[in-house]
C-alpha cells in the first residue's frame, strides 16, 4: 500500500474502530488516525501520501462540507474514500467531481474492497 | 356554492372578445380573483417564469402554437401549475387527450358562464390543494424511509461486523459484547424515535382540541424547567399579551412550547444567557415567539434542514438530544395550518416565531 498515514473521519466510534481493525488486518503498518468530528480531523491532515476514509453523514455536517473545507484550507495530495451505510446519486456526483476521491465503500466494510482501493 | 380563496389566474387567449367575456365572468364571481392575460404562448410562458399563478386558462388556438402542443409545452415547463383548457372544439377525443396530457379540465367556450366557471375553479383549486398535500406526504414518506433505512443500518452494520470478533479471548470478547450492546441500544432508540414520530403524525389531525390559554402553557413549561433555568442563571423575560388563547390540542401546544424552551436552555449563550418568550395576536394569527442569545444555527448552511428528522446542529458530545424535536413540532404546527419562522445566527442566537 502506497500510503503512509490513514485518516478515518466517522462520528460512529464503533464503525471507526471496526474500519481501523479491517485495515490493520490487511497488513497496513503505517499510522491510522481516527477523528470523530471534522474540527478534530482538520489539523491532523497534511495531504501527501495520506488517505482519508470520510463518512458521508457526520453529526453536524455532510461529507461534501468536509471536502470543501479541506480544499479551502489548502490541503493538497490527500486521497479520499467515501464511506456510508447508504449511497445515493448525490454521492455519485461528489465522487465524480474530484480526482482525489478514489472510491467509495458501503458499510459493513469488506476487506477485499478496502484492499482494492488502497492498492490502486 | 363555496367561495374561492384569493386566486391568481393567467388567461392565455388571443381573441380580444373572448378575453373580455372571460374577464366579465370573473368579475361576476364573488371572490377575490386576480386575472392576468397574455395573447401568445410565448407571452404566457414568460409571464409564468416571473410570476406565481394558481391556474392557467389556455386557449388551444394561439397564433404561435396550435392545438394541444401549447398544453404539452406548458405542462413540460410548469408541471406543477393547473391548466384548464378553454376551447371552441367540441371533439371529445381532443378533450380526453388534453386530460391525458395533464389538463385539469376542458371547458367549452360556448357553454361557459359565471356559475360553471366558478364551479370549475373551485373544484380545481380543491384538487390542487389535495395534490400538493399528496406531494408533501410523499416527500415526507421519502424522507422518513431514507432516515429509517439509513439510520437503522448504521448500528446493524456495526453488529454484523462485531460478530466477526467474538472469537477472541475473554477480555476482547467482553469489549466487543459491550459494543454490541451499545449498537443494539442505538437501534432501539432510533426505532423508538421513529415510532414517536409516526404516532404523532397519525394522531395530530384527530386529536381533541379546546380553547387553551398560552399563558398557562408557558407557565407550566417554565415551572417544569425551573431548576435548570435557575441553576444555569438564565434570565427569562416574558412579554405575554393578556388573554391570548388558541383552539388547539393542549398536549401538542405544550409540546411546541416545551421543545422550543428546552432547546433555548440547551443551546444557551455562554455569557448572560437570556430567553424571551412572547405571545400576541397578529391579524387572525396567534403567535408564540421564543428568542434566545445562544449558539444559534448557520441558516445559510442548514436552512433547508432545520425541520428534518434526526438533524442536529451541534455535537452530541456537547449537547444531548436526538434531533427530532423541531421536526415533530413543525409537523404539529403545519397540520394545524400554522407555520414556524426562524431567524438565527451562529453565536448570536435564535428567534423562533410560531404562527399557531
């Protein structure tokens, strides 16, 4: 896997823990950082060689808000994977709107799908 | 015959004589009707793009569009507007096709008189209202279904995944079992909230109503919250017009006041927190107002989400709550023919005006 650091932004602590475990089970040895709010995540994200697993329904905002904010902050090189229990057309649109969004995963997480996205 | 509410009609008719006859019939109807007219389809479409109209009366023989094409074009661009065809053509097949395309009615010019016109307008207005109600209910059902499936999936997905890790040692197993329990509790709470919402929606209209003095309700709610208000040094200012009453279900009215006061306390300002409660009559409306100088809401960002179910504007870790209170009281108010207006600014405060 080409990333040094994986960020998980999901207000569901259990879901976040489960995703981290799945990633570890794939042999990822880099740092996995979990944030439960966008405000908590922003200062920790640098960009290059990092990937963000971004939940689409955070407590106080949606995934698109976070992506817009990261752009405003000037984060470059960050790859993003959308995560959700349920995707709709607006998520499809969001995914197509940026080359930095490299895929999406539906919960419950599948190790194969995570591996496919992290190794592409 | 029933009286029409205020009605805005656009007549698209090129014949001057026909326009005058129609206008005279409208004048004979004992209702407040605003009649505008255009003599071409293009003129009619331009008008509709700039103005709100309740019903379009459409002649099928316009200089820039003949036959049912004009109806097709109108319905394509303005599917939500009721269009009544007014024609000299008695052909029943044309009439059937017009209705199939989406015309609300098909009137023959030769048979038109003020009584028939008024009946047609009345019936179509009723149908418009029912259609709008049906669309609203459908949208609510869509929203409810989305929330039910999405929010229920989250704890279920967690439970499915946690099952994979129950084969570990005892300590690990205990940790994961605790997480399973949390997920099940979460599931239970969501189902309970959804049930509350469904139950409320199904009983609002049929719930018994009585003359309720708003001052009494506010007094009850403040008494219920007295401990929190004094503990948190919140200044409560009352500007209550004497004798303001409203025919309402008492429990529902209390729920409205309770939710707003409770939110004002929850999201109170950090310095000198203040809540102002007002009641007054405004024209035919009775208004309850709840203003605070608290955390406020970013309406530019959240404007469309204010009354959505499970929508929260502040972190659960900071302030407890399920996010269904505003949704429920909005349902109550709307089902009773009222509305809620909100002004709010982050870190300045919120002002909820409930027109009961």
